[in-house]
């Protein structure tokens, strides 16, 4: 299945790229993450338990590897997620283009889906995939904004200026997590089916 | 008034309400209507445990390990097993249907296993089983089983599977080719050379799931103290299951009882035998010393129950200028899924049924059966006949078009005539015997059908009117022959009890086709009682232990004739005994109303009294006599009998939306002598509905990775009451000379020609130059695409 | 077994009180807790209609409901349609003890394997109550909420027409 979309960040490309590349992780920063470890360069392994509203506890394990990095333009994300109700694996290709003072991120993911996700969830995969990706990326965007406005805290802070300040390590790690989870959360709803 | 008569009798031509040819109300209905009827999931035993299976999410992979520890620790869980726990019990299932004796045949056998051990080869293949206090807990724990599986590339497409670099599903075979078979008659090359016209086409015919409303299920109970294993199973073949389980478990057959109670529809896959669940549940019960139940849920059924799928055909027909068939050549690929325990039944049926009611002097039919990473393929109502009928009927339609001959006329010209029977087609059928048609009158059925649907008046009448209004209506007429009633044999036992009750027991099971009534009619006819007076037991190996099962439209033919033979034997005993009791010659006696009467006088004795006399508690009997009024008889036909039929349809299609509406549907059917017309019609209605489903609504959609994408009724569409039209039926009876009753089978008939009929009628309705339908199923989407492409590109080839 | 809740409900006029897990489906409760196995389960996702029962007089797919949602409700299942047996085990002549809809199904051959039948019967009870003179189109529209693999629906339609005719008298 193909997920193709775009998203605009109010931050320059280098900031976005670096933010997504930084390897420090705070596993406890994201609700539902039991474990998310960096295992070798550009390789994340984790265990997550996802809840959507009153429906709780779909556990899945995930391995994400980053490849073909071209700063600040593009990289590939190899994803392998397995849950009790199915699996998802595939490759997401991410491209960053300058747009105004910000960054237009285009991503295209070609995913193989199997198990219960595939056999009863077909009609949801597309729309949920897009909706959750967008949600996740908006969270990423907010974090970027937070990182860039040193005094800003919490959601909703607007980006003040196109500062090229490097983000704090924990911010960058969290961004990557959001992106990883954004794509995977796209399928969480149907993993729960 | 007989207290067992539940309904007022209906009059028939002979005045006897429930004889052969009448339609008495069904004996089984009360229990079904009141909810009393026992289905497998209704079985409840004290201390019963529940099983849930862990199934592969991957279509192809190496199984590295299974970790049951978390599952075993879950509350309520009593046991969990993977392949290594089965020890010596683990073995692949038997080859159910060996290949027939055809020269040059290549066949590679691969059978399913109880739990995957080294590899998984299709999505849904069982890997482990968890047993717990409730199904809910068993499923909770099943989710905790850790499966370490290394995915391999999966193959879904038939042609791709045969490519040299395709993933190999069974490593000990050099490719995914499961079988290669050629059957020949006459000399095709010569026929082709001298033909006036040769027409070649490629066809794709896909089928689907059987989807009975009741899923599969097994309850197994090993009672160590009485040394009896009882298994309730949604099987169409209780006796072979009993025999197989006894052998596998090392038990004498007498200690194993398999009961097929009321079954909620079979349609074929419930005669696939030695499914993993059937083989495991009894073993688990013996190990745990407790009853265990497994009931399939609907989503599971799309993987765990066998299904029928597609064939890709390349076919040629050679005709003379009159449209007479000189020969046919057909090469095809057929999908068997990950294993092929059912042998070559489906493609052999395709090869044989292609010939239809036609004279085909030269024939070359060649198929390759292909392994794919999908669930196992075994017969579903029609069992490969649909594919053959589609090819032949479409080729005839093309020939009719090219030669400017009417579609009905070209069929009539090629029909075998009644004086050409028995007609030997020389190729081998699924019962391992040469395909010999025993009887039939194809032209009469055709005439009747075209008359009922007013074929002659359609083009200039209804169709012309519709066209003038901008509507697209079309008509189709197709015909087929179906080999039914194949051996090996079935048996039955009839007993008259003191008190007058009559029992009939037979080894076959029943899945809704009315055996409790139609078989009772056969006995009622011989013994002079009502069908309601005959208590029928089917599908319980403790009551009758010899036979094979319900499949291939053989119940009425084979089991029915056994019931008849047993009743005839009991009748003879009744007459002999009554003759001495009433002191009258046997020729002067008649059986009616539960009595034996001396014609002319008033003297009579009831069957119940006779039965009591036949089993005295004191006194002497003549040496060599058997006690009671009971007889067991078997019937094994020398070969199958050929039923046939013609279907005709008028439909309307909207070329802009591709929505289709069936306006009329006519079936003229020949199943020989009809035992119960109401039941026969019901079978035809159900078959046609299934055929409509396969033509326009149902399709199992697998992606390239052999993942099934529509494993639920939300997305796998079964036709509803608004999709199935009223079906008008008529019968022709050409009694078969191959069995005493003259009956032929009818269970699958309704489903067989529907795809070919849809294609023909749609082409007629759309009337787009060069537009051809060469695939099944269609759907509104697919039909829309085909219409759009035809309109854009003009004539296609 | 997780937490349980106590529910009280009546089924076919008889009162029951049970402790059940919140996630127990009403279909499973009726079949396996109360052993009223006449209601069948065909799909567990609300498409086939085999599990249809009446909840407070209206037809409901019991596989899409939890037993705890039926607390305080009056349920009717197929077992309650026929008049109570007089205990003799001998069926009434003329099917007089059956509900007219059941008797009509028998007469018209509206069932073959019988698995989908109880659900259809329960849908027909309120349907014929609210539409005593339905035409074929209405009947087929109502039946389209039920899947039957055996009959092709034709004789089911006939049975409904026969039942309507008889019940209108």
C-alpha cells in the first residue's frame, strides 16, 4: 500500500533534517512507549503499546533504520513493525525542499501489510494512514517550533524566527520519535481490530 | 391418527402423499425451526475446554521458533502446543484423492500438517494451539504466543509461480509445478488443419469461498473409563474421519465415534478431511482427559477452510461452416494453493465438463496445477466444472458470432442425440473411469428453456423496445452436462420396530439437502407408510459405519439407492412373514397405511405386529432366518450418471454505471427421476444464487504477497435477497439406466453455468462491437472498466 | 476471568440473573451461559444476521451487543416462538403449536440447512407486526439484512407471504 503526502514545517531544512537525525532518545517522553533504544547507528528498536480512546493495549514492536542520508535533502526510513494483529514493513522515502522560510517535507511510503490488518482493515488503511501521519507530523512541527523558540513551552507556540540554532539533543530525539511513530500510528487503529 | 404424522398429507397424482415424486413437508424442519436442532457449537459437556489457534500472518516463511511460555502463564490456560509437542503424532495429512490412471501424468503430492514445523506456506496456516477455560481466554493467551518467523518472498500469481526464479514453496520439488496432465481424444491437430474456422481465446475464471453460514467446528471427548472417543465434527464425511482418526490415534475403530449432527451448509470444503483442527482436537482431548471444543470464526474461515480459486485457460475451437465442432484444444493453469491433498479432482472435472452436451470428436486438454502461497483449494459447489463450461460456452458463442449462426442454433447442432447413449468420451473422469454419458435429452431441455423465456420473440420484441427507449437488455442461453452420483458406494439399514416405527440409518451426513425427508420417501414408497413415519439417522458412525460422504452430487443417487435397496429387502421379509401369518399368497398382499392387507378381504396385520412376531422371546425359529424385519444394503455404481441442464436469463445493464438487474432466470434441469420436486427446486435455487455470487459479487482478493484483503462479509459479498431473482424451473426426466431408481444428482447443478450465462447475456445487452467478456467474476467496477475500454478502443481481439 | 458485572434480564419471559465479564457478547451469553443455542453465530461482525434476537421488541444483532448492555431488557429468541410444549414430545398435528411464521416456513420449504433461519424468524416478528401486508419488494428488502447460502431466498419470500396471509386472518 502507498502512503504519499506532504507537510510544511516552519523551520529551515537543516534544522528539520538535523532534528530528525539526532540520535538521543527519551523513551519516556512519548506515552505508550515502553522501550525505544538506539541500537547501532541510525537504527531504532522499540516496544510500544498504543491506545486510541477507550480501546487500549495494542502492543507492537518496531525496528526503524535510516539509510541513504543526504543532508539536508532526503533520507530513507526502513520500517518493520509487528503486532499481534498483523505486520507492516516497507520503506518511506523523505524529501525536504525549501519553501519560503520553511521546509516542505514530502514523503512516500511503500508498505507491505499483512495479517489481520490486511484482511479486515483495507478500507481504513488509506484514510487512517493519512490522518495519523498528519497528526504525527503536526506534533513534530510543534516540537520543532518549541525547540527553536528557547523560551517557548507546550503546544501551540508559534515559530518566532528562522533561527538556525541547533536544537537541544532531547528535542531532536523526540522529533525522530514522533516521525517514526506518526507513520506507525497510522496503522495502530487497525492493528487494534 | 398416527401421532407421528405432523402435517396433513398433500395429494399427488397417485394419491399417495409422500411417495417418490411428491413433496411432503420435511421431517427435519421442526427441530430446525424451533432452535432444538443440534449443531456442533451447541454441544456442551461438563468440564469442556476451548481451543484457539495461532495462525501465520505471513504467506511464506521459515519458522524458527515458537515460544508458548507467556501463553501458558495466562490465567485460565490449561495447555498450549506447537509442532514439537506432538511428537510422533505430527505427520502430514493423507492424500485424499490419488491421481487417476492417466498416461503420462505427473503429480507431486504435498499435504497439510497439523501445526507448521519448519515453514509456513500460506497466511492462516496454524502454528500453535492454546487450550483454556473459555474461548475468550484462549484467544487472549493466543495473542501472547511468540512466533519467530523469517519471511520469505511469497508467490500469488499462477504464471509467476512457474517462473524459474519464483520462490519455491516445497523445496524438495524442483519447481512449484504440482501436476501436469494431458488427456486426448481423436486427433486435434488434424481437426484443426481441416477446419473451416479456428477460434482461439484466453479466459480467466476465478471462484471463491464456500461461505456456509455455519463455520467449521470440532468437539472431541475422550472418555478413558468407557474407552470411547466421541467427536462432533462439521464434516461431510464422518466415516472416513472416524477411520482416519482411529488409525492416527492407535484406537480400534469401534472406540471412535464421529457424529456429524445438523450441519449449517457444506458446499464442499466440509469434505476436505483431516484439517489440522480435526486432527488436533481429539489428540488434545486424549492428552488432557477432558472434552475440548474449537469453533472457527468467520475471519478464520477465509484462511482455515479450503476454497476454490482460479484457472487461466488458452483454448481453441475448430468448427466447420455449419458451426459443427470438429475439435477443441484447451491448455490451462490451475491454482491449488500451498498444498494439494485433494489431488486432481477439480481440473479433471474441468477437462471433462468442458465437453458438455456436445459431440466433440477430437479433444486435447492439458493442464498444469500450480502451488501458490495461498490457502488450499478443494472443491466448492461445482468443483471445477464452472471453468470448463465457461470455456466451451464462450467458444461456441464466438463461433456463432463469426459464422453468423444463432447462439441457440449452434448448440442444438452440436448436441448429442438421445440415440447416442451411452456416449463414451474416452477421457478419464474424477471417478477414475472413462467419461461415459449414460442418458440425456439435451434438445428437449433447450427447446423447453427457449420457449419459457421466449427466446424467439426477444430480439424483435422486448429488446427492440428497450433499445428504442435507450435501455440495454440482453438474453443468454447456455447448457451443460454434469457428471454426478459417482461411487464408490454407500449403505443403509432399514428396521421396522415392534410398535410400527420405521428406522432408516445411512452413513452419509446431511447439510440441508433434505435427506431426512427424501430418503424417508424412498422407504415409505416400499413399505406403504408416510415419509413422516420414517425416522432417519444420518452421519453417526456408531449407527452406521460404512460409506464415504456427501460430495459430487451423489447423495440421492448412491445413498438413496442404498436406502431403496434396504427397503426393498425389508419389504420382501414383510411379505414372506405376512404371507404365513395371514395365510395368503404373497401376490395377494399389499402394503398400505402401515398394514399388510390381503387384497379383497379385510384381513390385515400391522407392520408393528409383524415386527414383534419376527423377534420372538420364546419358541423356535426356522434355522437360517434372521430376527426382526431389518435389512442392510449397499449401492455402488459402476460409474457416475450424467445430469444436464439449460439456463436462460434476461438481464438489463446500465452501461454508464455497470449496474446489472436480472429480469428473468429460467432453469430446465434433468436429474433423472425426481424424488422430491420441492427439494430439487430448492437445490437449484441455492445453486443459482451461488452462481450469481460467483459471477458478480464474490471474489477473494489476494495481493502480490498472497495476503487476502477481504476476509469478512463486509468485503466478501454474498448475494442477498435483493440480488437473487425469482428463478423459474422446469424438469426433464431421462431416467438413468445405471441405478434402480433412475435418479441423477442435482446438488451442484444450479451453480455451474451461471458465469457463462452472465457473459453471454451482458454481451447481448451491451451490443458493443468487439466487446467480449472472457473473465469471471465481474463486478460493477470491473464491468465498468471493460465497457469503458471497449468503447474507447473499438473491437478488441 | 476479569472483573464481572451482575445483570438481570428476562429471556422468553423467564427471569435470569448472572455475573458476566463486560466483554461477553450477548450472542455468547444466550448460547453458552443460558444454553439457548437456537440463536446462531455466523460472522460475529453484524453482516449475516443469523444471531438476530429481539431486545425489547425490536430486532437486534446479538453479536454486536454485549450482554451487559442487555441488563434490564426483555429478550426474545427463537425458542420462545412456538407455544410451550405440553411435555409429551409428540408434535402437534398441523404444526398448530408452531408460530404461524414457523409453520409457513415449513410449508413453503423456506429453509434447507436451517442455520440462518432463527435469525430470519426473529426479524420477521416485528416486521410482520409493523407491515402486515408486505409486497415482495418490501420482503426482499427486509430479508437483505440476512445472508442465506442454501435457499436463494425464493422460498423464504414465499414463506413470508404465506405467513402474512395467515396472520392477517
